[in-house]
């Protein structure tokens, strides 16, 4: 066990592009479905819907938050639609399972997606049974990371002492608040191309310069083996 992790009792993992490699391009399916939903919901052409998706994503943290704030949209239908995707593009990683299973203490999933999405994806990856709980956007009253309020809700729900927790996340901006709270932070990177995403929510931004990132890895199972074993 790495000395910087000897105090950790809660291991908190983001879901998408963290528990599986971002360069699997799985999340692009969700992007496409969000654009389709917006086009249908607001009667827009696809290009206009795509621009609006990125605008809301940048301004509100998630596309869903923007649709709720501006259009008073009920989130349930949106979440069901955009998370109805083909999971077969994702392949379970036996090493990931072994390393997460071996971690001492609680293991928790914390996603800006829905709890159902977390269950489906982590279940498909053969990981869901290893976790002691999962926290979805509906549990946060649809307040997304990186807003501080949502982390505070998460900590209350699971009685997490942030000074004894570690947070794994692919979006560098989602790690700033956890670090300020006292968590150890690990940025999970990949070779995926996120140039299409707004800069403020682009996972690969500031990977080496963000002072709130304690560790960076492009191979999470190996990092867990090297640091938490």
C-alpha cells in the first residue's frame, strides 16, 4: 500500500470513462442519443441540437441540467432514452475486477449518470457486485459534479469522511472539490479524442498542471496493483 493511501477507508469511483477505458468510445453512443433527444424534444435540426447539447454541457455541467433549468424538462424520460445503449462494446477486465475486489474498505460508484446506468454498465463489466453502493444523478437532486453541493450530498448519504477517501475520475474538473474536501485524487486518462467536447468539461484538460490532482494514470488496474496492493 502506497504511504499516501494508508489512511483510505472509502474508494470512490466515477463510472463512465473510468471503470472502463475512454478510448473504447462507448460514451459516444450516449452523446448521439442526447443530440437525438434534444432534436426531437425541441423540434430542432440535428446540428442545432448538437450545438445546444454542448452549450448546456458547458454552462450547467451536464446537458440534462441545462434542459431542466431552461426547459423545465422531466429528467426521467431523458435518462431512460440516452442510457439505452449497446453495452457489448465494453469488455470486462478480469484485472480490474481483481484489483477492486482486493481494496480494503468500502467501494462506491459516483456518477453523473443515473443509478440504472451505473447498474447496467458496472454489471456488464462484472464489477457491480463488488461495490457497497452507487450514487446517481437522481440521488443528488440532479445537481451534477463538479458543483460542491452534490459532493456534500454524496458524503452525507454514505457517511463518507473525505479525509479518509480517494476519488477516481476521468474529468479533471470533477476532482477539484474532492481535493479541497481532503480526498486523495486520481485522474484517469486515455488516448480518446475529446476535442469535440466543450473545453470546460473535456476530460483530458489540464492533466499535468491541475494542482488538485494527486495521481494520474492511463491504466487504472495497474495503478491499483502498484499503489493499493
